[in-house]
């Protein structure tokens, strides 16, 4: 009969198997890391080419314009207006006018009712208070001192245009001030 010899694995054979397993694991790990790096680079290249290829535009100034005019202006340059608020006049946009953004970006347009600017009644008010008030509303003003011994010194005795008159931002309000001295 034929005899089959069965070898029992010794210490050296076991070590060879472990070395082979460790080599395979090391090789597989290196290939996995190289594959991940290559995939990441390809993804970055894809993002760089396709995502950043959009053109940039500057947001136009539409503050104070009508709702329809603002929408048309934003759409013409490739922006998407998102309307907020009630009214027919644009109060502001977000991002604000003058900023550069990618085409296709959403722009928030805040609407509201803009009341006409009226000349405040400052007659009898001290000059310092009247100046602070007009400055806070960004209204231009000019002071004329008028000699008047009957009125309290440094108070507004008259105005032009008269209180309640509608004015524009660039108009100048003339304040006539009671003074103990003549206009210099």
C-alpha cells in the first residue's frame, strides 16, 4: 500500500504563513491609502473645474427702487431675488449692493413702505437739539442768526421750508436762530 506522509507544520512554516499574511495586509493597506488619495484628488479636480466655473457679478444698487424694477435688475445679471416684507419699495438687499457674488445666488430683497420725508417742526427748539435732530435724519441745514431780543437766545424762531413740507434728502433746510448778535 501506498503510504502517505503527512507533514506536521513546524515553527518555521507557521512563521512563513504569518509573514505572508502581514505582507498581503501591508500591500492592501498601501493600495487602499493610495486609492483614497487618488480619489480625493480627482474629486477636488472635479469640484475645482465644475463648481468654481461660475461667473461673478456685482449686486446692483436697488435701494429705493420699486419691487418690479429691483426684480428685473437682479434677474438680468443672473441672480435670484427672494422677496421679503410688504410694500413696493426696496429697503435693502442681503448681501448688500456692490458685493461680488456668483451668478445664480439668491439675493434677499426687503420691501417696505417708504414715507416721504417731511420738514420737522423745530420752531422754539434750542439750536443744539435741532442740529442733532436734523443730523440724525441726514438732512442738510444752514443757520442764519437773526438779532432778536424778545426770543430766547440760540433757539429756532423760523424755518424755510415750513414744517410739514415734503423734502428730498439733498434739500437744505434754513434755520433762523434768535441771537444777541447780527449774522457774521
